[in-house]
C-alpha cells in the first residue's frame, strides 16, 4: 500500500508539471487528472479510509512519520507548490473528482508567487471550488515538541538521516532531467550546467551508497519512467567509472552524460514513445533517430564536451558495430558510449515500466552475456562485479525467513552484505535493532528470494 501512496503523490506532482506546459483541456492534463482520481479512489478503498493525507517537511514528503523517498525525488513540483501555499501537507477526501484535480494542477502551475500565508491560500482553494482538498498547517505551527518528535521519527525511519543527503542529490538529478525534457519541447534551451552540477553532487558522495536509494525511483506513469531511467543510468555509469578508477572530473561529466543521453527522446511524439505494442517500421525509424537528435540539441545549446556528445550520440551502438545511428566504418563508439550503452540496457531490463514487468538482475546479466559481442566485455564484467546478483537497495528474503535490504555485494556474487529489516514472523524491526549480516561469513544463511514486486519470468536465451 505504501507503494501506491507514493505513486499517487508522483501523479499529482506530474499533473502540475503537465499543466505548466499545456492547458486544462489538453489530453495529457485530462489523462493525468483521471489517473490520479482513479488512483486516489483505489487507495482509499484499499486502506479503508475516507481521506488520503501526507505531509511536507524539509522539502520532502512524509506519511505516518516516514520519509516517502521516491515521491520526494520525483515530486518536486508538488513540494514547491506546498511551499508557496505555506502549508505542511495535503488532505484529499473521497469526493475529489478529476475536475477538482485539474483546478488543483492549474493553481499549482499558474501561481508562481508565494501566498502571503496559509489563510490566503485557503481562500484561493475555496474560490477554485477545492473544498475536498485540505491544507495542513506547517509543522512548526503544531508545536515545537510535536515538530521535534515528528522530525526524530522521520530520521529514525530513514536510518537516522542516512537517506536525507541522497534524496537531495537524486532530487537534483531528477529535476535536471525533468526540466531539460520540458525545455526540449518549449524553448529548446536546455541547461547542461544543471546536469553537470547534479552530476557533481553525485560524485561528491564518498561511496557507492547512492544506489541504495535507486529502489525508490518508481515509474507510476509514462512521463516519470523516462526521467527516472536517465537518473538510474547516470548512477550506474558513475558507479562503474569509479570502480575503473576514473578521475572525479571525468566522473562528473559521465554523470551528466547519463542524465542527458536520452534528451533527444523529448522530440519523439508521445503516441510513439509510449506505445505499448510493437512499433511499425516508420515508428521505429522515428525512435532510432533520438541519439542523433539529442546530439544536435546539445550542439545547438553550445555543448562541446566530447564525452557527453559521444554518450548521447553513441549509447545505442553495439560493441560489434551494429545498433544505431549508422556510423562510418572507421568510427569506434568509445569507452564512454559503450559504458552508457551497458547501463542503459541493464536499467531497461531490470526496471518496472508501465508496459512490462522488471527482470531480475541475474536474468538481465544472463541475457546480456548471451548477446555475444553486443557489449564491451570488460564494462559488462565491471557492472556484474559491482552489483552482484542482488544490487544495493534490493529487498530479499533470507533462508531463515527474515527479510533484509542489500547493503553491498559480498566476495561471492550471490552472498551480499545485508541489513535485516523484518524478523522471521514478518514484523518490522526498528532501525537501531536491524542487524548487519555478511553472508560471506554466515554459511548457514543465504538469499532465497528477490522481493521485487511483480518480477517477470526470464525469457529463454537460446543457449
């Protein structure tokens, strides 16, 4: 159920973003309003409640004392709206309609200036007929004691603040991709510097722990999955680049390249980009033009980084010379483009999409290894070596019945280091009581199941 809460918040935020680009009656604004209204009704039915409430604290979403990490990353438009409203959260009741949500999106999109206070914001909501959407007071107005307890509860829920800097960094990365995606279809003036700054934030982390938060980058709708994909590719690419000993300036450009590699997809019509079925030949040609389109967009914006240009233009080139776009016989993809290609394919295979279930990392590795000469062998080996069969952030079940979260890979690919989060009976453990377990040193324990919801069956490789 928590997953559905987060998906609903992301839809609400995306509604504001769409309304900034379009108008009330635009099909995409109407669609997201209907989807959010249907999701709200389903959440309330499933939870047996008459209202759906969540808070906004410190630029992040909160529910029942827990940070909602994924929505905090993907839902910046809604966070910004809450700050302009001077409110500490929202309450949506069961009578909210799609028309109400369009009015909510319109106010969030068009009101760029902050209200003078919560009272003025509530008057504006009443004027728009938004009686079924309530605004909570800022947490500080509840009282200093309650605020302190609430903040402490959130920090404890997130591992005493372990996720907080990661959320800020991933939010900056998500914002960089999102704003550039909007700019491609608006002025065309993308912000490469924003992508570089977000990449520098990722590289500033001392460890690869940034992958812990990748489990929260969910895609409840088409628009958010295209953005989340680039964020995950950037994180995976830099993790491998760090493993290979690349310098921090190169890693920063590599992170920006991951964030920008699919910028050309912004020019693909939505009915083609998000088509759930097989593309016809004409549609496929449109899709396969996006690397070259992206490179032209970067050049039009004055980009001169050979590394970023190579990744954008060449991330669909195979190691054996195939793929697209068509290249001269003398051209070699280059190690950066090949690295982004490896990460791009792995992310696409293992991510949940609106039209497919995710594959397990083990299955993705099997498929990629079975594609002889499709990938740079050293880079694919580095990906497997860094992630193991259970990437950091994965939730797993142990052989003694406990559930755990993978912290890092171990010496053996199938024996990671984990942190137990639930006891054998399925009862959640308080963070301070969650034991760290190194399965390399616990021969009686093993991972028996990867607890990815709705994971797909691994197709036969033919080998």
